[in-house]
């Protein structure tokens, strides 16, 4: 249904977001507005969102980068439409689409019809409809009796040649009920099912057909029937024939059996028909004249060209030519079929069915037996021995599996507060916010929401993620548990901070002794305990002095990180010392002022003095800039700039 399809709108312009929302509503979809990129990302993590409209120019995180982040969530491969009122470059639009897999890039101002068309096309495959075709049932998992009944109830127009396929589903399910049929010629049929058999077929010709069967089989003469017809009551002649003692119940059972088969052929001869199945409870034993699917299959197998025209079958199976085939029963149950005269030459068909091959490979292997391949395959499908995989469905389930694995990797081992922080709850979300986020999560991520054909691996992953979130919710929504958590985190935080600083001090001591590799190793261990700005500065210092970081891009990236540190962290001697080393490695003369600042703050900081002295000593020598040693040239540049 359209109103269950959610479209996420990420636009920091309120008026623009409102207009986009109106267009989405006009199409019957449900809009969700996020004014910030981070809010949009959190929505994609918590809820099931079917499409997204993203403004390219967003603060902090651009629209293209946001789309790439979406691809890492359960949003996965859902359609994205970019909009922009600033970027007008078509090359940029093309590259954005290529990079993110987006479907459209619309330039503002655009009219509502453009967006409506783009959105409708994007969501065409996701619009849920309760109508389906017989072909669509080839790849539909119909595991339960209820699934099979529902599938037939929701069928659209059916062709006469598809009637055996419809019957195969109903009979295989062991259903009881009534199937009403009206064909293109206006003829009406009623098929009664009893516990997986055809108990009755009613049509305008049913009684006549039954009487003719009695006469054909010698159970009564034409003269006897004509005499019977002269009586006033002509209601239900077959049953009244038994009541009048003209024929035995056995004879009527034989006649009804033949009449069912005759009407079956008449229904199959229809061009098109409308069907309506009404399931019913039935505790009675099927009548003796009831027809089973095995008998229908024997009739159809004896007249393959009549019931299975190759041209029709080629069109019917065109939608699953590339879909893997699988046995629905055990190999022993199917073995007699493969050994039959008709099936034995089709070795590629047997191999494909047993090994998950495709119809395409079978047709390629038997180019001179195309009609026979289709007819034999249809027989296997009608006998419910072969089923097809839904390639797109399988791909969707695999994508879902990957996303839940990624989610588990992100939240596994995290404390309850960090779980909610991952989903956008901030450091300490209020209990009301916790419950709201939990409600959003479980609506879209409960194991009960998984498709019926989800693998056990997918179910296990979904359940593990669900359990982690639920456990985090139970703590964060309970005031006492919540207070206890933060108190324990406080104590643990102090302990980790202390241990990390102790390790950082060890690394600093090794650094000052020139043991750079050991210093770097201890810094990494300290960062694993708790990441602190001090440890990062000491590690960077050791990496520069130890020659681990020498390339300009690496050095510039570290400078950027130091510039982005908190103001209080940028006031320490270790920050100025580390920045001085980075500047020096980049041949930036401002390195001198950095080292001087260190000495100004702490006159005993010997490492900074050594760096200044090394510059001063090399600056006293005259240097040939064109031919001199590079280190000497650098020093000369420092000296010249300083003067």
C-alpha cells in the first residue's frame, strides 16, 4: 500500500522541505523530514525508509557524502533523488549519481510533476499491491496452506492454460473450499475442493455431461433416460437416477468423475477467466468420484501439445529463465520421473534442477529439444517437484544480511549509552527519548518483521541486534539502572584515564631516549585503553621523529587534526612541540615560533631547545641552495625567514 512507503526528505531549508513533503503526500506516500544530515542518517538507522530525497548542499555533511553513509545502513540500495538549487554543473550531477547509485538529480527550481515522475518511477518496484499474476507465483514462496490460499485469492485475470497451475497450488495445499470461475465467453464454473481433491465441478453442461457418461459406459440406455426426462421433476437428474433405482451409486460416481475431467478440459480451453477462491473448513471425507492432481497430470501428459503449447510455455517461463531451480521434494521421490522415456534425454534439465542451475543453461544444452524442455519443466512445476528462486528477492535478503552484520559490528560490545549514541541519541538521552527511539527501532527491525523466506542466519543476526538494543533500552529507560550505569562508567573512566596517562608517560620517557618504535607501540596500547589527546600528541611526536610519517599528505593530515583539537588541548607544551615538528618536516618556518613557545611555557623542555639549536647550528653555515644538502637548505631557509 502506498501509505506504508516512507520517503525521507533531508533538506536544511524549511520551506523547501515542506514543499517536497507536500509532493510526497500528494503521491500517497509518507514523508519524514530531517533538517540535518545526522538526523537523516539516524532515521535511516532506526526506521525502514523506502526512498530518500536529499539536498546536495547540506551543512557539515554534504548530500553526496550522506548518501554514501546511507548505503552503509539498512537503507542499502533503496532509491535516492538528489535536489539542488546551487550546483548547476551537469558533470557534478553525473558524478554524484555514479558515485552513490542515485536515480535522479533535479535542479531547483523544478516543477512538482518532475519530482512526482521521478519518485513514482523510483518506487514502482516497492509499491505493494494485493493483486498478482500466475507468473509471479513461480518465484513466490508459498510454504503454508494459508500462503497458498491467499495467493490464489489475490490472482488477477488468469489464462485458461494457467488453470492447471492454479489447481496444482490449491491441490498441493490440501485445501477445501470453492473456486468461482467466469471465463471470457461468460460461462460460469464452480469448482469444489475437498482436502486436496476436486470434489465437484458445476457448469451449465455438468448434468448433461454426467448423463452422457452413464450412457457411454453402459450404465443406462438412452431410452431409459428419455423416459426419466418425461417426469415433472428434473432437478439433479444424476442423484434422482440413484433415488429412482435406475443406476447404482457406483455408476453415478464414475459419471461424475468423467464429468469433472470434461469440465476441467473446458476450463483450460478458455482464453481468459476471472477466479475467486473462498476457503472453507471441511471435515468430511472426499467423495469416491473426487479427482486428484496425479490423474490430471496423467491426462495432460498424454496430450502435451494440447495442454502445454511450447509458445505459451516459452512466454510463461520467460520471467524465470535466469532464476536458479531447486527440487521441492527428495531426489528419491523424483527419480522415477527422470527415468521415464520423455525425461531421460534431458540430462541438462536434471542437472540444473539438482544443482541449482537455470532454464537458460538447459535450453542452451538442448537446442533441438526446446519444446520438450519446456513441457517437461512444466510437468515438474505442476507436480510441485520444482521451484524457482526469486533472484531479486535473494539479492534483497543478502543485502539485508550484510546490513544487519554491519549493525551488529557497530553496536556489539558497546555500553547501553553508546548504543543509543550510535543511533543519534546523544551522550545521555532522556528516558522519554530512549523509549521513542526504541519504538521506532522495533517497528522496523523486530525479527517478526522479517520476510517469511529469511534465512536462519539473517534471523539470528536480526535477533542479536534486537536483543542488544532492547537490553540497552531496559537500562537507559530505568532511572535506577541508568544512574548505576553512569556511576560505574564514571569509575571505569577514571581508571582507564589514569592507566592511559601512565602508559603515555612511559611512551614519553622512551621517546626522550630516542626509542621511537617502542614509544609508538605503547601509545597504541594506551589509545586502546582510552583515547586521550596527550597520547595522540606523544604518538604523533614519535612518528615524526622516528621517520614513520614523512610524506607531505600524511603530515598535512596530522596538522589538520592538531588544528581541530579542543582549545584547552591546544594550550599544552606537547601540542606546540608536536606542531613544531610537523611544521619543520613541512619546511614551514613557523616551526621556530612553535619551539620558542614551548620554551617560553617550560624552560626545562630540552627537546624543544634541541630542535631550535639544530636549526641555529645549521644556519651558521653558508649553503649553496642549488647544490647543497637538503637538510642544510632547509636550515638556511629557516635562518633567512627568521631574519
